[in-house]
C-alpha cells in the first residue's frame, strides 16, 4: 500500500505531462475515437484492479500476484527465445549467401524465408 501511495504523485504527474504534450502537438481526427477508447479502457481496468488489490491486501497472500508475474515472465522469455532463434536462422542464411558456398539463389531464398519468419513473429508482439 505504501508503494502505491508513494507512486501516485509520480504517475499523475507523468499523465499530466503526457496530456500537455499531446494537446500541444494535437491529435489527428481519425485517431480521436481510438484514443478515447484506450483512455476509457485504461481507466476502467484500473478501477477493476482495485477490487483484486483489495482482495490480495485483505488476505495478505501474495501468491496470486506472484503467479501472475511468473506466468508473464514465462511468456516474455518464450517470445525472446523465438525471436533469437529466428535471428540465428537469418544470420545462418545470410552466411550461406555471403560466403559463396552452395547455390546463391537457395541462400537468398533461405534468407528471405528467415526474414519473413522474423517479421511474422515481430507482428505478433
């Protein structure tokens, strides 16, 4: 509870600063609805999380929070591992093209396929 109380002025100040910068730069009309929907969703999820935080604080059990964080860490690590694997495949395909061994067209095709895999994985994030 102390950390939330101490962080509140920093969070509010950051939000005010971002709002002032956005107001100065302006928001394109085609993005206004999406921006309003995102702001409303963020506000609603913050209010909804208060009930969960109240349950955790009342029970003094931190296992739900730690389970959530462990699951999130697992997802992040899995995505990083997939991205590294795609980068290694791209690098290997590039070496085949660059060192003159084998069929150059096959090397270019492999490099193009590895780039497409890396791009597809990047689009998921």
